[in-house]
């Protein structure tokens, strides 16, 4: 719905510019296409550096919870050592409480 609204707005701008040149319809179509092409380009772009894509895997409380991910490099399952190092890093940054850190640490050690 939002994309349709954006396309209509850009179409209106294109129509306004095109009307001065006698091409109102063409201006509307090109303006709407410009908006759609812009949305497609943004959707296909890689995430900005330092901005991780949302992940459903992790230790933040279940799928889709938005919690921190402990996924290893290259998408592979991390080793227990990597998982413990990531937990320590998250705790040092204040993203995990000491209680949550201890709980997750036991979970990692219990899986070994």
C-alpha cells in the first residue's frame, strides 16, 4: 500500500512537470515507474556496513525475537569457543545482562 502511494506521488510530480510540455500522461507513467524502480533497487541492495540483516537464528529468545545472533562466519554454526567469545562480547557491550550471560553460557557448555 505504501509503495502504491509513493508511485502515485511520483506520478503526480511527473504529470505536473510533463503538463508544461504537453505530456501529462507520459510524465505520470514515467514518474510512477521511477518510484517503482527506486523501491526495487533499494530492496536488492546489500545491507550497509555494520548493519546486520535480521536473523531468526540466535540466542535472543526464539525465532523472530530480534535478539542478538551468535551465528558464525560464513553462516556456519559457530564452535563453542566462538559462541562463548560472542557472549562475552555481548555482555561487555551491555547487550546481555549478567544473568542472561550466565544462562546462555551454561547452555553453550551443556551442548558440548
